[in-house]
C-alpha cells in the first residue's frame, strides 16, 4: 500500500514539474519582453530613422552622427525602451565624430514582428551588416554595446561575428537566471555565460554594485568568464535604471570613449567609480 502511494505521489510530482516547465517555456517570451513599456513617440520623420528591413519586413533603426564616423557604436537597447530612446547618452559621441546606431527588436518601436530571442539576434545582425554594406565600416571598427536585456543580443553578435569590442552595461548571466539563479527551464534564453567564452574582441563590463534588477554578481561572474583583454568598471552604489547618473555622465562618456578608441585595451582590469 505504501509503495503504491509513493509511486502515485512521485507520478503526481513529476507531472507537476513537467507542467511547470512547459508553462514556463511557453510563456518565456511574454515574461522576458515588454515592448508596451516603451514611451515610444518617434516616427519615420525622426532624425536618423532608417528602415533596414528586407523582403518587405520593416526593421527600424536610428543612426546618428557622420555617414562614416571614426568608429560605429552599435547599441542593443534594453527592455523598456526602443532604438531612439537608448541613444540619448551616446548622442554626445555622435557629436564628436562617432556613428552611433540602434535597431528596434521585433515588436518594439517601429519594427514588425513579435519579440523573441532569435528575432532580436536577427535584427541586430541586420544592423551590423547594414553598417558594413551601406556605411562602409570594417568589422573591427564596429563596437557592440548592450544594456540590460540588450546584453544578450550584444554578446551573441560579438561571439559570432568579428567586432572591434564589446561593451556590456548591467549584464546578466542569462535571462532566467536573474530570477532563478540557476537553470530551471529546458531553455536558457540569452546565455551570456556561455557566449562570452567565444568573444575574442576586447570586453568592457560596467555594472552598479547596488543594481536592484540584475545583481552585480552577474557582471562580476561574466568578467571572470571573459577572455582577455577585458575591464570591469564597478559603479559603487550604482543602480540599474540610474547607472549613467550614478556613474556621472562625464565619467560614463569618458569610459565608453576610451574603450572605443582603444585605451580600454590597456586599462587596469578592474576599476571603481
């Protein structure tokens, strides 16, 4: 009798676990992506707007600065913003002769489609190709910069294509691990902890030590996994959505510019601001 009860209990437990895993897997996109949180408000008349889509599918991008700047900074935006919003801080670099660009993920801003991991990769790869084909940039002159969820497509691009550098601002080990700490689902979207090992270009990681969304340990562990040359900038007391202000706007621009220009390659491995 006891064996029968135990077997039934085990079966029920297994069924519950399977249902939870399948539910989590099926709902992962709706849990990860929130395009409705974007303030939006930009349109096709916005400065720098360009449709880089192919085969009739719109892929919206914002490109600012010179036609062919000193370097191109390809910015991968966060969850609650679009291509236009994410470039607010980098506009200063555009004024200094750099080309800065960002692309809307599927379902964000003016891009067609529904948000998903592969769609983010596709749109970011398309912007990378466009910068080479239409603006004449060499791969080594393209610096990829991702913030928050944008560190997923940024790391994937740098791991699979030749780039001049990778900047990760408030990165995670993988999207689900922000909540679960360890892998629980059959899938592990945006697996930065695996992808970072394939990145061969210089890496700069900036993370607030008091990040209330993605704990600082994520950035620190990614730094340890990354190949040389690399640099970790720990922003003391810095939070997630106020990272640039906590760091100081002038300091932020200097760290980014030094890295883009190549000074970050010889900078100390770790720094505190």
